[in-house]
């Protein structure tokens, strides 16, 4: 995508907060508020926090014109940044960040819900939920979309130059231990769960493992792989490939520039992840009817298709995907992945306090040689 989508594990202090917040108080029933389907939403206003470039620039104007609801957009660069804002006041819905709707990745939505900070989704106020693929209700972090609504989804794989890579990669080991001609021509990502992913999958482990033994083995493999890397790069790996500076990269599917005929994307045989970016309504919001109306508006095929055509990430909206420009689909192979293919990936879920293990792994790999 063209805006920054940095997603990593919850930092140590935040993970501890979420775990303690999910204790005796945070795990209490977080039932839905009584919302009025006939509420005059024009008397409400919304503050939405989202990654820069992740929605149409004119979205607030369109919502004001079509729904009569004033919308203020606030940007966050990372999940960690918005999580810090949303959890600053405490668990159980007591935190009031001033944000009504937030865009966060799936495992973070799960953590927020477990901390009692989210309003359950009122499906009766979002009739456009019918536009979602059935598979979008089978996501491991929130089966049935009870507290979040998926916005984009995808997977992670190997993005490579067909003219510079003699043997097309089929395994994560091709990235971790490239042939001599490709040494120092490979990039990997550093956001914590995605730094660990290639090594964990190559070793046959879950991307959600909390096993010290399995994470230690992944650390060893990553330290060996580091010697072969050109760089760690989470945002400009596509540009490096296009310029020929690199030949192979760990990549999120939508950011692999497959519109370049020399560049292809593949999911290794050991499998990969299924990541999802979601929309959530904060329990502290005083504008919950308008918040649900906004989510329903975004699920309109004309609005939601913008994300696929401009960010080049698939959207879990069947009606929106069916109206994409065929030329966009033809030029961007990852957009043609089916929901069934996506669901072969392992959903990344919140691992609670064990997230600190991934933080430690990332720190040690970054410091190691």
C-alpha cells in the first residue's frame, strides 16, 4: 500500500497491561450497549483513527454528504501507537481516547476486546455485512465478527525478480539461505511477528507459538539468515526490487509490485499467515450509532473497492471485489487469490503476555551478528 502499514507485536509494557486488564476485571461480561436504530446520527460526530493512505482522502466529505455525520480523521503509523492511545485510561471500557472507530490488525482487536475496550458489533445496524465473503466470518481471532469488521486481508510470502532469481523460490529456506549469487540481495521484515514468520514456518512451527524451544530455534535460524541479507526492510522492499537493488524479499502480498512483469509473488510450500486489518468501535464512544453507520457505509461495494484498487490489498467484500477493474486484477496477481486460498494461511492471533517473547527475539536478532 502507499501509506505505512507497520504491524508488530505488542510492546512489553502494553502486553502486560492487556494481560492484567484481562484478569478479574477485564474478563467480566462486556455486553453490548442498547443502541437506537432510529437515532438521528446527524447529531453525532466521529473521530476515526486509521493508517495514512488507507482510505479515500474524500471519505469524510462523502460521509458528511451522504450520512450527514461529521468525520475527523486521525492517523496512526503503527498498531503500537494506536494501542497506546486506546489503552491509556484503563480496562473495562473506562479509557476514553476520544476515538470512536479505530482500524487495527486482527490480533490487536482481539486484545482490545479481551481488555473490555470494544463495543460488540450490532449486526442489525450494519446491513452491508451481507457483502462479506462467508470466509470472513471464520477468522480465528474473531469468529462471527462479534467485535470487529474486517477491512483488508492478505498473506505474506516471497516477492522476487524472475530475471535475477534463476530458480523460483518455493520454500522459506530459499529466503533464509539463498544461493551464493543472491547473498546480500535479499530483504526481510522486522515487525516482530513477521520477522519470526519465515523461520517458524521453515521449522514447521505455528506463527503463534509461545514455546521457548521453538522460538530459540527460530532465533538461531534468523541469526544465520541475517548474514545473507541486504537489509531489513518493511516498507520499501518493493522499490528495491523494482530498481534491481534486491532480487528477493519477504513481503506482504499487496506490497509486492507484481504489476512489473519481472516481479512475482509466491507463498512458500511450508505455508504462511493470514493477516487481517479490521474496524472496531470503542466502548467509550458516545456516537455508537454513527460509528456503525460509518462501517456500514465503508462496506458499500463502491467505497470498499477503493482499498483493493488503490492499496492493492484484497478486501473481504465479495460485492466490492466483483466490481474491480479487470485491468487492475490482471496486473496484480495477489488480488486474484481467493478467500479459500487465503484461509489456508494461519491466522495471527494475540498471544497475550507471550508477545514479550517476540519482542525479545526481535531485539536479540537485531543486536546479533
